[in-house]
C-alpha cells in the first residue's frame, strides 16, 4: 500500500509549484500518494508563506493541531518561506516537527525525510539546474518556474531573504518542461518568477543569454500551446520591446499584472521600487495604446510607513486613472530583516484600516461599472474547472472568469461564450460556438 502525504500550501503560485515539485519527488522516489485526510497521512507538509505577519503567527497554532490529529508515527515537515526565515527556531518551538526545508531547497525533500530534525534552509543553494520529476495538479494549465529568488530590495519585502538571489532557469530546461506539458495535454502555460521580465540577467552556469521577450517567442512556437500567462512582471522592467511583443504575439494572453504598490512617487522611492507614479502611468498608456483590450491587475500596499493622506490620494488617483480589473490589496505588515522594519514613522492602525476600506470600495465601484459592459459580449473561454451544480468554469484571454452549465467534457476545451449574467468576480454565460 502506498504511503500517504497530506500537504497544505499557503502563499503564492511559486509555492504551489514548489509543492508540485515535492509531491513529484515523494511519489517517484518514496511511493507517496496525496490525501485530503490529515488523520490518515504518514507525512504532513505545510508549505508556508512569510510575506505578511499574520500567516506566520498562525503557523504554530496550526502545527499544534497537526500534532494532535496526526496518526502515530506520522512525520510533520515545515517547508517554504517561513521555514527559510525561521529555520531552527521552528523545531525549538515545536519539537515534534521532523524537518524544516526552505523555499530554495525543495529538491532536498527526499533527503530530509530520512534525517532526524534536519534543517535545510540555505538561500544560496542553487536549484536552477535541477530538473524536477513531473507532477501537475491540473493537466490543462502548466505552471513553470522560470527564475528563482529576487534581486530587488523593496524595503518592505522579506522574499529576497527567504528565496535568495535571483537566478534564471536555463532556457532549454524551460522549453523541455513546456514541451512535456504540451505533450501531456496542457494548452496553457503559466510562467512564474518574482520578476519574470528580468529573465535572463543571471544564469548560474554557462548558458545562452535569452531575455524574457525572446523566451516568450520561443515558448509560443511549441506545438499545442495556445495560451501563455505569467506573473509577476515588474513595472520597472516593462520596456517597449516587451510591451510590443506582449501586444503582437497572439499566444500571450492579454492580461497584465502590474504591481503598483503605491501611487505616490515619494512612497515608491521609500519602498525602493525603482519607478515613479508617472512611469507607471506611462507604461499603462503604452500598453493600452498597443493592446486596447488588455486587462490589468495590481498589488497595492496601504499605510507604508510615512504614507500621508496626500500620498494615499495619489494611490486613489492611479486607481481612478487606470481602473484596474483586479486588485490584491494589503495593509503594510512589518517584516523581520527588511529595511522598513526599522522605520519609526508608522501609520496609525485605524487610519490603515480606513485606507484599505476606501481603496477596496473604490475598486468595487469601478468593477461594477466595468462588469456591466461585458453583458452580451462573446469571449473565447478555456475551460479548466468543474464546479458543483454542473458548472464548468474557465478564463477568457483577458482573464475574466466565466462559468457555463456543462460537464467535464468541456475541460481542456476552448469555446465561445456569450455573457448572460454578471457577478462581481465570476460572469455566467452560454456556449455559442
Ligand atoms: N515580486 C512581486 C511581489 C511578490 S510578494 C512584485 O514585486 O510585485 C506579493 C505581494 O505581497 C506584493 O506585491 C506586495 O503587494 C505584498 N507584500 C509584500 N510584502 C508586504 C508587506 N511587508 N506588507 C504588506 N504586503 C506586502
Ligand atoms: Fe519583494 Fe520587491 Fe522582490 Fe517583489 S520585487 S519579491 S516585492 S523584493
Ligand atoms: Fe509568500 Fe514566499 Fe510567495 S513569502 S508570497 S510564499 S515567495
């Protein structure tokens, strides 16, 4: 009988892909199968996120629950970004944890499994040449890491401390992985990295220097691949060449994530983001001039230390000008080992909450107005998920989530869908072709 693995994945898409890599290694080398039933698991893994304080605080209470519920002899491993930044401390606080495995060290999962209290958290460890075993949660959409780590030093962000320096994965490995996914039936690729459009600046060995635009060109030639998405591009690296390739390459989905963080040039400078409000707006203008139907999503942090009412007003101003299609917004959360951790000009908690609400309310208004314009329109949808009540959902090229009544026969298929009903996050429609 196979051994059972229960894995909980928090954080971003890179963590999800790391979990897939660990599942693959544990299946191939150790004979594990995944389970949703914690109590029957022989191995419990939690792949953690450290980007904000709250999930980190919750880790130990969650570990306590795992410890109580696990079957006798089951091992518990803590992986991911909080593993990288807390290391040993996790085992000190929770001695029943069998091993701690950092975000940069996932390839060592089968090694640490057999050691007692192993802590592998070296952020200089280089996995860029490592070809992982194959496992994908979805056969329709293939997530592929194109770089690891991050070379920026945004003053609020812990990621460079948990994932280390940025290294691009060799182009031939990415192409091979993409071809394998296409052969397995995936029609969509989702490229992952903290700064995808900085791809090619640094490889760990001797490799052909390929930049992100060229990587996109090569991937789009793979037979069977019809759509390519990616996250996150950095506004600083959005040069004209990249934007023009984005617009003219029909395989690249017309949906761009442009993480703004703040609309105030002063706050952006304090955050060390490397661009100004004007540069950001200029890039949006350029993008829309060559790709008029593009949808734009963003990340925003409110109440960064020193953010005044005027600074926040600049963020609202960018929001009104750009009218983002989707936002991920957060209150600033001080993180250890970051520059901003030591800033003393903190924004009052009530003001921070108020700003977050104001921002989110403004976005809801924008979204409601935008959504009305979709009614009656026809979108080409790639179906990926089977939901309850016989609904199948997928995304339009420009990233609108659309559901129709249907069965699993639609999964992995493209159809034209006419929008018949508007919801805030999901639109409903009927297949017309
Ligand atoms: N590399 C990506 C971001 C990865 S982290 C980029 O540069 O855009 C994902 C998001 O978490 C960030 O875009 C930011 O909005 C948010 N974030 C990061 N650190 C944070 C902090 N200390 N407090 C609040 N939000 C934070
Ligand atoms: Fe963090 Fe900035 Fe790197 Fe993004 S670019 S991961 S926000 S340091
Ligand atoms: Fe979280 Fe690490 Fe991703 S901190 S957002 S899991 S890079």
